C-alpha cells in the first residue's frame, strides 16, 4: 500500500436556512456542496482500489 493523497480541510459544506411560509409554517432548507477537497480526492482515487480512513480534526 502506498499513500496517494493527503490533505486537511472541510469535505462538504453544509447549510441550513429556516424559511417561514405565508401560512405560518416553518420549513428548514438544507443544502450540501462539495468543496475543492472533495474534487481533489475524487480525481486522486479515480479508477483505483483504495481504503479511505477519515480523522476528525479538533478545532
């Protein structure tokens, strides 16, 4: 096994937005967007058999 990719950062940006409708109901809109890190990892592992291990960095 050899290392082909190593990076730190946010993998997917997640947002929530609360919206109040005309009838008084409140909805939560959620969206997820891949970051540059996601695209770089995707390109690095394309077509390869890999094992991916993820560690959470403490803030």
